[in-house]
C-alpha cells in the first residue's frame, strides 16, 4: 500500500518545496549545507521548525503531565512526522494517537507500538482494512474508539481478520462531534463489546474541543458537562470490567488542565485507571489560537508543576515559522509576498509578520509595520504602514495560527538549530 512507503534514503530535489535548485540531496545530508532561510538559501516559501522551542515545549508539557498524574499520547495528525512522533515517545510520551487507518499504518511502519485510534473508522470494509494492517503487527497495543454497536461490529471484524484474541475498545462520549450522547447509547455500545468474542472493554474517551464556543463561560460549562458524562460512563465500564486496567482519555487540546482536573478524582479512586491525554498541536504552539489559549489558561491559574505555578503564555514557545519573499510593491501601502493558502493555515487566523531580513541582516522595526490582510492561492497581501522601507526581495518570517492546518500543506519541514541554521529535513506523511 502506498501509505506504507518509507522515507529511507529519500533524495529531495527542486520539486520539493523549500529545496534549492539542486539535482538531488539525501535527507541525511540536509544538515551539512549550512542553509539559513533568513539569507534566502532555501527556495521560498518554506516552513521551518525551531527545534529548541519544540524540545522546550515537549519537556515542559511532559513535566506538567507527570506532576498532574496523567500521560500523553500526542496526536500524530498534527505533523504526521514519524521522527517527531518518535522523539516525543522517547522523551516520555505514553504512546501515539492517530485519526484513521492510514495514519496508523504510517506510525506502525516506523516502529510505534502503542497507538490510540481516536476515531470511529466506518463500516465492515474499514474493519477488514484495519484487520489486514493489524495482522502485519501482531504485537501492537491498539485501543480504538466506538460510539455505537455498528462501530463495535467494525472493530470485531478487524479483530477477526487480524486473528487477534483481544482488541481494546474505548467507549467514546461526545457532544458536537462523534460520541455516544446518552446512557442508552453507552449501554448499547458496551453490550456490543461484551457480546463480541475478540473485543474487550478498554475504558472511555471524549473530545472536549468540539464543545468549545466563542463564549468562555459557556465553553467551561459544556466541558464540565461532557467530563461529567465521561466519568459516569467510566463507572459503568468499571462495573462491567471490574479487574481490567482501564483508560480515561480526553483530547487535551486547549483545555488540558480542565479535563485533567475533572478526570483525576475518578482515576485516583479507581486505582487501576490511566488518564491519557491526546494533545498534539501544543508542542508546536503558535501565534494565534494556542497563544490565546495559553493566555486563557493563565487566567485559570497557569501551569501547576510540582507545586509551582508557571505562566503558560510565557513558557510555551511558537516553534513554526513560514518564510516568504516580497515579490512586489505595486502601490503605496501594499506588498505582495510569495505564499498563500496553499502554504499557510488561515482557518483560525492569518499569518503574523515577525521579522524582516535583507541580504541576511535583520531589519529592526519593519515587521511591526506590516500586517497580512488576505491570501489567495499563492500570494499574501500585506498592508504596509506609510514610509516603511520594505523592498522587493526582503525575506519575512511569519508566525502562524493553528499548526494542524499549516503542517499538512508541507511535504518537508526544515528543523532549525538555535542559530537559525537548517540542521535536518523532517518529511511528513500526510495521506
């Protein structure tokens, strides 16, 4: 299957965005070239990852998890980079989360062996596809979501095709997206799992991000209600599986502190349950929705780590930068930069100019006089304050909002060291 392809010994060329006009360069050799995006060494636009910031975000969040008595299985859908998924696991993540069978196949082919399949996958044909994949990895620990007897039947088919003795099923509670909506649906889903020969109750799960609204108080009430239903469902699952180790899972998203506090008492009282968050985008942070989320978290008290409060807004650092060149200054007050909707996320806010470089030298004060007003396919329209000496050929570093819908536009992102030099290429594997 195509999505099982590996990047081993891959050679990248000018057909890969960001790569200069070279005949071909192995991914392992990228870090030997001394390329700096600020100097124009990359073919722009290009997306880079500040590896120091990413590592700091990783270590900070894992410290918070340990202090809060939870674990994390980072959602791989954000970068779909096996290298980054492995780095998170090696640093202490409990496992990896995926959204579909294709993502599971990519992560399994790169050595991941504990996976949350945090979504329903469809009907019996999908079950057979999952079963075929699992048959190639008989020792993988996989926990899959179900919110109906039909979803359970799909997973039973997967277990049959894979000839697995047991497949763990998490009963998903939901509001605003998938998930069982009431006690009757929970009971019906549980009964289907218990009646299936090859399935076992593995716990409960929910995704709180789907209930968020523009009203902060309403959002908190909706999350509290969903977490209450999740705890109630966990009690039902525990009664049906009195001795099994169980999972209590939530998305984490922008509300990881809230869901951890809501689920902790039940897990602690149970004594044989693990709270598993699925946070993924926060490891990258951003200059938009996550920056706002961290500010809101600080209003709730910030990060409590081993008894000490830390500011989330000051501690998490944006790690992604989009680099583009000024293509045109066609009229006063307007500049056209060489990136667009094919290169950057825009669903949760437009990119933000951060720094401007000319011939590799930063032009202090210029970025603050620019703003992105709109995008089309491959052009960004920038409002330029009067008398701003922005010139054609200047290179602008932009911060983005919403890492998930930015990273999926890129076949390769470039890891930068603390000096802004490219140290490696990180291929992505979006289906």
